[in-house]
């Protein structure tokens, strides 16, 4: 299964792709997470990405395309993968197709704007592993520590009201049109309930 997960910032792409990756036994590749890791390590890509991410802007196409092409060429992707947050522009979608990277299905998680703001405002992430929480809707059992690895929970630098506003504008301008590009490969799921309820709706819509 070669799946793309798309949807507005905070719709639940990361949360659902981690769950689906375990169910389907394939890796999840989050471009946002890869860029944050590159920033933390201080690599060249990280230094460039920081200038864009902290303003809520997209990282230049060429930079992110090369990162993704290298990643999907790795051995663990040969039976499939879930791409979370890529492609985000038509140029990225076209580059992917040109490189022969196939897509079986595009899962689009649809969430109302007021719910998105609530989800992003209350998000906490682990400072060490990919685990993601929400202060009221999906809290850590250990308070301000990660249930998976015990590391402290933090707020993402781009989860502040001004950057969130900018990310939502960029999504509407540059990323929403990419969904039309995939035509009948798109499976749209409305996320109205809990994480578990949304997973159920997704599995049903995908016929899994
Ligand atoms: P990225 O990290 O991908 O950010 P994003 O698209 O803005 O999406 P988020 O990660 O914020 O949200 P999500 O949909 O994963 O939601 P989550 O599961 O965490 O990208 C960051 C930046 O990197 C971009 O702005 C850009 O600069 C750069 N970048 C990345 N990819 C790029 C690309 N291809 N090209 C160029 N630049 C790129 O859930 C959110 C919260 O809601 C959590 O607290 C969660 O616990 C909670 N939650 C989830 N589901 C539910 C539910 N059903 N009920 C209640 N709470 C829920
Ligand atoms: Mg995410």
C-alpha cells in the first residue's frame, strides 16, 4: 500500500498515520517530522528549513523533493509506505510522478476549522519520539511526560496563533489544489469524533 495522507494542519495526519502504519506494517514518512529532526541535528537541510517552518511557510520544493526521494528509495519502503505531509504543492506531486513513485490511494482527512484550531492549540509532542498528545482530547497518562518513552512533552514552535494562521492560509492556497490532482484516488474521511472513532472511519473507507 502506497498511501498519501493529506489534510489541513492539525487535522490528525500524524496521529492517524502512526496508527495505520502499525496496522498495515509499513513505515510512515512525515516530511514535517524529518525536517524538525534535521533542524535539531543542525544539518544543511535543517538550517534552510528552519527559516521557513518557523514562519509557517513551505520549505522550497527542490529541498523537500530530494529528502523524500532519498527516503522512499530505502529498503523498508519496498512493500509500501504512508507519506504524511507530502506532496504539498503541484510541483511536488509532479516531481513524484516523474520519479516513478506510485500512489495507490490518497486519504484526505477533513476537519472543520474551529476543530483544527482547538487541536493545534492543545497539542503536545514528545521531545524524543514521534508520540503526539492533546491536553484534553488525547492526554498523556503521565502528565507532562511521554507514555511511550518517558521524555518531557513540549509544544511545537510552529503551534503559536500567528504561525497557525499562516499555515492554514498556505494550505488553502498551495496544498488544497493538490487533492484535485489525484482525482478518483482520493478517499475523503470526515474526522468528527475521537482518535479511535476517526481510525474506524478511515479503515472502513479504505476497505481494511
Ligand atoms: P507538518 O509537521 O506536516 O505540519 P502540518 O501539516 O501543519 O500538520 P501537523 O503536523 O500540524 O498536524 P497533523 O495533521 O499531523 O495533526 P496531528 O496528528 O499532530 O509540517 C510542518 C512544516 O514543515 C510545514 O508548515 C512546512 O513548513 C514544512 N513542510 C512539511 N512538509 C512539507 C512539504 N511537503 N513541502 C514543504 N514544506 C513542508 O494532530 C493534531 C492534534 O490533534 C494533536 O494534539 C492530536 O492529539 C489531536 N487529535 C488528532 N486527532 C484527533 C481526534 N480525532 N480527536 C481529538 N484530537 C485529535
Ligand atoms: Mg503532523
